[in-house]
C-alpha cells in the first residue's frame, strides 16, 4: 500500500514538472499531430533558433563595422576635398585639374571597395540561410514522419490553417536540441575587414 502511494506521488510530481516545462516552451511540447499536412513559419524558425540568432548577430556586427568604416572614409574625404578647394586659388588650372581627377578616382575606388564589402556580406547572409536549410532538413523530415504527413507548407502561403498542425515551435525546439547554434567547436574569428587608409595627396 505504501509503495502504491509513493508511486502515485512520484507520478504526480513528474506530471507537474512536465506540465510546467511545457508551459515555458521547453522540449516538452505536445506530440506531433497525425495529419497529412503540416505548416511552418520558416522565417521565424530561422530568426528564433539558436542557429539563426547567432548568424543574425554576426551579420549585424559585420554590417555595423562596414557602416562605421563608411562614415570614417566619408569624413576623411570631405576633409581632403575641403583642402583641395582651399588650394584651388593658388594653383594653375592644369595642375588643379590633375589633383581633382586624382581625388575623383580615389573616391570612386573607395566607393567600389565598400560596395564590394556590402555585397560580400549579403552573399554571406544567403549562404548562412542555405546552410541552415540544409541542417534543418533532417529535423523537418523527422517531424514529417512523426505526423505521417505528406508535405510541409510555408504558413504564409496558406490562407487558413489550424494551430494544431503548425510545427514552428516544435521545429525551433528540435533544432536547438539537435544542432544548437551551429558554431564550430573551435571557431577562428574572421579577420577584421581591411579598409584602405585615405592618404593625403603628396601635392598638398
């Protein structure tokens, strides 16, 4: 009799822990419903998973670094342009034209270099999303099998869907559990982006 009472208390305790964890959005989520169709908000899966949070943080940090470089370069070029303007009355037209052309070439070169960095950052973002889709696919296939479903649809393309067939939260929890943030175990930090120093013109 005492054993039965202790067992009942233990089961009630475990049920309470599981229920509390489920209310906090932990891995104790309801079972995947048996249904032929599932829906998912994949953008939220990416942005709210540990993997996506890490990637977005790294991209934002790199974007801020480029923006800081752009402001510094703009300030230096503005100062150089002001100095060139001040020199104009003291120079022959031909000499001033050479200096002005050299300055225009420098501005264009720096603009092209910074644009290339922005494009590279965009490509890095696209590559991270493709990699995330690759590592998430086995998780999605597992959920598909658990539900006995035939396909998973992006929720934004569906007019109306029952919340019960939405596996967004389950997918986030499963990816975090199986993949984590996807960072290398011994990451090597990317070198700081190189920005050419704006050198004063020797003629100044």
